[in-house]
C-alpha cells in the first residue's frame, strides 16, 4: 500500500468525501508513539479493513490541517464513514480496540 500523504485541508476533505471509509492519521516526525503505531495501523487496515482509505497528515509540516479538525495531540486517528466523523482516537491507541470499533460500521457499509 502506498502511504497516502495529504498536504492541504482540501486534499483531506476531498479524500473523505470521495471514499466511503477514510482513516486520517495525524502524526509528527518527533513523536515516538506516532512512529511505533504507524506500521501497526497500516497492517490493521491492509489485513482487516482493505477498503478503508488510509491517509497521513504530518502535523509538524502542516499544522493548519489538524487544527481545522481540532486534532491537537499526536498521534490522532479520525475515522470517517460516508463523510461523517465516526470515531477519534488520540495518544495511546489500542489496535484491538480500534479494530473492534471499526468492524461493525465497516461490515455494514462493505459487506
């Protein structure tokens, strides 16, 4: 999977609008939890939720993007289903809990 790096609010809005499911991952290069969580989130999406569009936003380079989504902590994951924010996770994120929370709406949309 290509890491989809978004660099403007318009790109994020377009990605969320065009995909039935999107996970936006806000991170910073100086954030150890961001760097350790990233491969786990990529693996989760690839294995369990392949129809979710996974997008990354570097909060350090583009601070206006997370600010517009009120994502003031790194890492922050925002999951959108059909253009609406469904769930938001920040800081210490449990992959099993994330998987469980995505599973039901994902199943309703894609299965």
